[in-house]
C-alpha cells in the first residue's frame, strides 16, 4: 500500500546523491550512475524483488542494454531469477545471470520539475534463498550493465541472511492545531510476529508544515524536520511500545487543510540496506540531536544476535492527520518583464510569480501535480527560440505557453523561468502577458483557484516600451520588471521533504509512505 510512494521518494534522494558523485565523462555523453539496493532475507521468507536503477543528469536513452548479476560468493546460498517472463536471461555459469533489456531504456526526469535528475529502472529480478542458506551468511552481488556506444557501469550490493520478524504500526489518529500551533501524536509500534524484535528504526514522512523543536540524541533532523529515530528497545512477541511526539505546525501552513504525517518501522538491517549508499557517495547526513533519548518504554537494550528483516512489511506503518484550523491563504503574484532589442536580436524574458504568502502552497500528492500553472503569452513580433522544459504550447494557441510549477511553493519565494525570444519585427510597446493560476486540464484539477488577491495574477511582457517601465498590467499586475528580479525558487532540500532528505543522506529504493503533503530527508 505504501511502497510505491516509498520507492519513489527514496529513489529521488539516491538519484541526487549518486549523480552528484559520478565522475565527469570522458566524452560528451552523460555519465550513468547505477544503483542496486542491499537486501536482507529471512530463511523461509518470500524472495525480494529488486531492479537496477540508472541515473543521469540529463535526458538519456540507452539501447541494446544488458545486465549481468554476479553472485559467486553466494552461489549455493541465493538464487537470482528474472521477474519478467518476457525478459531474455541466461546463466552462463554458476552464480551468474545475464539479462537483455527488450527495449530502449529512457531515463525520465524525477520530480520536482527542474530537478536535473533523470532515472529509470531496468527489468526486475527475484532474489531468494536456497535450502543451504543460514542466518549470518553474507556476500556481494555485483550488478553491471552495458549499452550501445560503450556505455557501462556497475554497483556492488550486499545480500545478508537473517531472522524474520513482523513490525506493525499503531492505528491512524487525528489531531488539530492552528498555524504556528503545537500538537501531540502517539507513536505506537507492536511485534506481530513470532520472534522478539531486537532494535528498530522509525522513519518519518511528515508534511512540509509539520515541525519539531525536540532534539533527541537517537533521532536525526533536517533543520526543524524530524527524519528518523533509532531504538535499542526489544519488543517481545505480542507486545507493543508507545511514545508521544510533540510537534507543531509552521506559521506558513495553509489553512484550513489536512496535513499528513506517517512513520514506517524498519528493522535495523532493513534500514542499513536502504542507507548504505549514503556513505558510498559521501552524501550529507541528517543531523543527530544533542538532547536526551526518545524512549518508547523502559526496556533493557539488546545486542542483535542476528540481522533481522521484516517479512510482512504491509503493516509496518502508522500515520496521523493534522487538521490545520483557522484561515491562512496564499497570494501568488505574476512577474512580467521589460525587454529591448533590434530586429534579429535574441533576448531573455525572465518571468514567473512570487508567493507573497502568508501561506506556503503544498501540493505534493500521489499524482505529483504542480501547485499551479502559468500562461506565458509571447508579445507580437517575437518568436520563441528556447522554452523552459516545464512549459508547452497550448493546443488552442500559437503564441501562449502553459507552464507547470513545482509542487511546493514556499511563502516569500520567487519562482521564475527564462524564455529566449527572438525579436522578428520591432513593434513599439509590443505586449505579451504572464498569467499565474491559469486553467489546466490536469488529472488533479489544474491551477490554484483560491488565490486571496487575484488582481495581481496578471503581469505584462513589454518589448521596446515607448517609455521606461513595464512588466505590470497597467498598474494592477504583479511584481513587474521580472528580468531584474532574483531567481530564487525553493531550496532543493525542501522540495520533496522526507523522501529527498532521506536519500540525500542516502536511502535506496524502498522507504516511506504515501501522502498528500511534502516531506524531508533521512
């Protein structure tokens, strides 16, 4: 139920870390960074499904791709077989599987817009245990790929054999608070299996608006966002542990809304499998607190006798709905531009909008929809030479582009984009327009429709104005003169919340839950 969100979020973070660490290419082709998640398996459990993920920092298409899985050190302990019946795989020798991708592999840009990270997963394989596998067994799987044009790469992943346990989260609950107000929620975890759980990790997926002032020493934080907590406490079979989390809503929380929060409980080994890549690429880690420990119960600490893995991960999470009460809205103000040039000149129109607040607009959802859309109408006498990649020509127009925003629009931030325009003909006072909150036939309903000051939703693009000025729509437009404004936008470590932060610090390919709000790192 949660895993598709989890995988997407953690994949995003890992992508940024891996691509950043990739060496500069010797030729013009973009470097390709592979990643294959570590795995801990329990004797008697179902096989794990894994896929080789490929990352690049620009759009990339690979053809004639083959993947080699080499696991000689575990040849008698594990099996690696194709998950896809249509995939062509051979086993040329014991401990080796070679598979050919049936189609070209196209790496697509990961959300948010403009992330500069492109990813795709190859066909999946199942990793299972043989009858000879015993708890404590461990070895490497070297996963390498080759593609046309000499493109290649490899990643070494670890497979461990451990004990199977079953962590279960407590029931979902509801709380309420005003923006800048405090609230408390329960953190409940139980042992639903038949073996004592010896230590575990809670990984949090909290909306952008949910903050904490606590700094527990066994927890990690990204600024004032809670990311994860590790516990040494044992959970005997059939028992549970609980604690209270004291949190608060940010002052810029949109209200009234429902803000979502989740926690997923992982065994220590499963968490290690997700976060090993952080050390490999030197990614920035979330910061541990300096205060006392957050404890769930008075239970003695335990040293793990064997690595443990959750064999029933479908029930390992809990969540909260926080009702943000009161009224706290958002004003998005359009930004235009004033341009000058002779016929044949190419000029840059930096246009967009500013979130004047007081609330941040947070639209991270299962559909990954933009928070709003903006129309950019080109002035007469100009033509587009270069258009931002988040913009496309409206079907009913030859001069108006519809542009998707990011999913998280932080109060006080400016969001601009550059259109490269050629002046084909000099027309004094040639005017185009920028209209934020433009209509869009989108799955989640399109543009933001509750702007508290719609009068400034429109600004002008003026080319060769007869007198200085421009950028606003006859006095009632937004922050005019967009070309002179700073291009700020949302800090990348705040865009996708927990998922990004978790992977910016290093989780791999399966982490935290679905929601409708935005999150932070691990």
